[in-house]
C-alpha cells in the first residue's frame, strides 16, 4: 500500500507541474509527452492526472474566462485518451459547488454554448448522467420564484442535450404536479369593496360610467384562486360535484373579466394616479404603465420580460391584478389549456374520464368567450390570441406523439433513398456518356409520362377485367371472373373427410391427431355435440366409438333405402303417393336429430345423464316450501325490482307468485334445472326448500329408471 501511495504522489506531482506548463502555453502536446513518458499503468496515470485537474481548477474560482479555457483544455485531454470522458463534467460540478449562484449563472453559459461537445459520441453516453445530476444539484440550490430565468435556462439546456425520446425526461403516464398548491386566504371573513374604473373618464356624454366598475368582494376572491386547484389537477372536472363547482367559479370569474375591460392607454402629459410598483402586482411592467397611464410600445413590451412562476395571492392585490393585462392573459390561457386537455384523447385517461354532451357544449361556448376576452386585452390582443391558438394546435401534435408511445424522431428513409438514387443516376448517366443534354446539365433523363389512371381503368373494363393499380394484385384479381365462386371451388377444399382421417393409420401417428380429429368432428358430424364428460373416457376411445357410430349410421341408411326401393309404389299408384317425398325429408331430419339424443351415448353416459322434466303442477308443489323468501330467490336469479313487482301484481297469494317465478325461469333460462335450483337455495340458506327440491329430484329419477327398464 505504501509503494502504491508513493507512486501516486509522484505521478500527481509530475502531472501537476506538466499541466501548469501545458495550460500556460495552451499546448496539449506538452502534457501528452509527459503522460506517455510516465512509467505506470494507464489506470494509475489517468487517476493521477484526474486529481491534478481537480486540484488546479480550485485555484481559479475567481477568473471565469480562465475556468472556461481550463474546461476546454480538459476536453482536449479526454480526446487524447489521457483521462476518463466524465472528467470535464466532474470539473464543472466541482466549480458550481465552489462558487456563488451569480458566478454559477455566468459559468453555465459555457455549458449551454458547448452542448454540441456534450452530445459527441465519446462524451454523451459517459456524461449524460453526470450532467443530469449536476443540473439537478443546481436546481435544488435555486429559488423557482426568484431565480426563474436561471431555472428555465437549465431546463432548456437539458431539453437540447437529451433527445426527445429520452425516457427520463418524459412524463410517460401523464402525471400532474399535484404538489403545486396555491395558498390563499385572509384573517377576516369579509373583504373591503373596491371600485375600479380602469382609468376611464368619470363621465361619458354626461352619464356616469357605471358599466366599467367592478365589485370585488371576498366571495369573488375565493372563487378566483380556487380555480387554480382545477388547473393543477384537471381530472377533478370529471367528477359531477367538482364539475359543478368549477363551472360556477369559471362563470363568476369570466363575468368579472367581461364587466371590467381593459382599454388601450393614450399618451398623457399628466398622470392620474400614483405609480404602482411592479412588485405590488406580481412584478408586471404592464400594470405599472397602466397605473401611470403611460403608453407602451411593442418593443418595450417585448423587452420587459415577465418571468414569474407564481403570482401573489394577497387579497389587497386582486384589484390591481385584474387591471394587469399580463396577469389576465395568464389566467385566460390556463383556461384554454384546461379545455384542451378535457377535450383531448389521452392514452392514460381512465375509462370514466369522459365528458357529457352538455359539458362539451359548455366548454365550446366558454372557449369562444375566453378567446374574445384575450382579443380584447391590450396590447395586441388579436395577435396574442392567434399565437395562443397556434401553440395549442402544436400541443395536439405532441399529445398524439405521446399517445403513440413517444417514438424516436428519425429522418424519413424514403427521402434519403430518393436523394441518393437521383444522385447515383446523375453520376451514372454522366459516366456512361448518355444523352448530351443529360450529361451536360447533370440531370437524370426525363421519365416517360404515365398513362392516366382513368384511361387504364377504361381499357381494362373494355377487356372485361379489373385494374387494381398494382400489376400483381391485378393479375390475382383477374384469375377468375367471379371471385366468390372461385373461393367456393372444390379445389380450395383442403379438408379430408372425417371417415378417411379416422381410418388412416399414418395420421394416428401424428401427435396432433386427436386435436385435428375433434376439429373435423365439430365441422362434419353432429356426434361432437353429444354428451362426453366421463372422467375415464379417453379421447382416443371416444374417437373410435364415433367412427363405429358413423359406420353403423351409414349401414342403417343404406338398409333403409333398400327397404324403400322394395316397397316403392308402381307408376299407377304414384298419384296417390304425391306427398311421400315430404315424409321422406321429415324422416331424414328426424334421423339427424336422433343422432343428438342420449341413445348415441355409451352405456356409462346413459346412466349419468337423464332428463328430468318438471311440470307446472310439480312447481306448484315446490312453491309453498319457498314461501315468502321467493323475492330473495328472484333477485338471485337475476330478476329486477320491476319484474318482482309485476309478479306481485299478477297474483294474490305468495304460492302463486313463487310458482309464476319458477315457471318463467324454467322456460327462459337454458341453465334452469332442479339441480341448479337446489344449489341456489342452499346458497341462500333456504335449507327446507332445498331439501324439498332434492326429494323431487329423487322421485323423478326413480320414475325415469322404471320407464327405461
């Protein structure tokens, strides 16, 4: 350990002296020569040089130009592979930690101007996490209300540095910043009433200007600032109660804006009131000019930038804020952003977040009113409204991009291929000594004009063919005049017959034989739909029994035809037997339905599946055992309250009402059976009724067995 540490100290001293000489001469080759001459491993040399850079940087915290040149020198050393690629960003992090915020803001200009360096292949992958950590450390030190400009510069740098599709910089699931809470309130419950005249003359044409006065009370103050909670979390508007609150507050605030309209201020030699400090109304230069009746030119408006993350919520300032054009525009644009979100299709919205038709109509009307108020707000109201429309239209494109999964932006490959192919055609034509005009002008030869699409369709129609726009599709489409008949052709039937498939020994060796056989059975034979639920009944045995049944059915049909031919009437007796054709068809239908009966089952299945028919008289016997609990049973069976009330109105006694319910259930529900009824009654704790049903099942089963014997 001592030898390693002494070796490191020797390398550190050597590289520190070499670094000072190289930086003073601004020659990276001096440092490179000493680096190559040192006898140590690359890892040891890089570690020592890295420490030398960090130590030397801390001696230059007062000279900002020297710091920038030193970082550039470190970048060149990285390109010479003398240090790790993260060293320039590490040096920037050290210097930001060692200087004040004012100096940090000046040094950050170097970071912004050299974003192309950080995006180089050798720096981007290694430095992106360090740069992100450095910027986040700066943002933690800054106040978003006092250092708004510096915070914005840092965020803009990160937006330029990282690609659009960088997952760490995207709000993938469209979450809202619910921590952005606007606090407001006052000690008392009442607020002094202010009357704002907006700088207008007290009398116009001899009449008081009452229409331009606005009453500001505590109720309006609370409604105004309560809207910020809806702007912070728009999903509240999908709740019916919250929507009613938002609609009421929005109407009151917009009505206040309509009642007190701002006017363009004319030049005046005298001021009508004391000057208002920008800090009193949230720092707006426009409001200060409004208070002094001083006109502001467009250049002055553009130069007096407004950088305020949040406005003050003191109740005494609301009257001044409402006369501030910039403040009013901020609130109105918030309305437009909220309306656009509520009307947009967002991938991560819940299924219940849907507006009703009435809500959509109200949003459309209110949006028109908001745009009108923006146009009426000086200065350049119409221009500002058009700009807001354009920005919200661009926002719809970003929303569509996010709904598609934030795909990475790439240049269209087709455009690149067209450019390269045209360039290659020009070069090839000139090299091959083509046409004089093409070679002389450097342009590709003119393409032969295509025949109009209408002419191609007309020519194909004359020949009785179809033109589909593509040669291969056109060829396939014209293989047969009638495509539907071509699909029905026998040559397109690739399925074998069920008998052939079951009797083929080669097919039985296929592992998927049973699955394919069941598919064919479902398509070609009614035996597939017979009862087959014995646990010990194998699929192979089942298929073998089906094959035997099919053979037996064919023999029975042949025998029946032979009997019919022997007993066929003579020609003289044919008029008397005109209706026998219909009887034969009915017999075939009856024979097909017989295949679905339980006689086609195995003896084991016959014993376990017996049809227990229930008559209305038997249901009448069950009704008293259910008694007054029939309503509970009706609810369990899926009948609504209106249907239960109908049963009560139709019959006077409880037994008749219950009997009517059971009769309808057995007639309408395919799953209705005595077994299911007993199971449902047990689940409802109606044990006596369930026992009565079970006794009836036992009696009916005994009768069926006696009949079968």
